[in-house]
């Protein structure tokens, strides 16, 4: 199953690792937060295409929009 957040701030799960994946078929970037190691993932858009592992990072960057 996949969980998608469309709008609003993204709050990482405490103790979860975040990994970044890339789909060569549709050029999608996918982040996965999990308490367990993810060895293989499939694109939620293409459904059958394996994703290429890009790396890990601590937290998801959040876009902040404000008045200057």
C-alpha cells in the first residue's frame, strides 16, 4: 500500500528511515518512510516497474510559502 500526502506539512514518523527512489519509466521521484529496511520497491504510478534506489535522508524537505 502507498500513502500520499497532497498538501500540507509532512511530519516524519519518529524513528523511521526515509529513502528516495526513482522510476526510469515515468521519471517519478518517490520517498518511502519505513521502520524497516526497504530492499525493493515498485512505482505506485506504473504499478509493475521496479524503482532505482537513490539514497537516504533525515526527514522530508517541506516547501514554505510566505509573503516577502
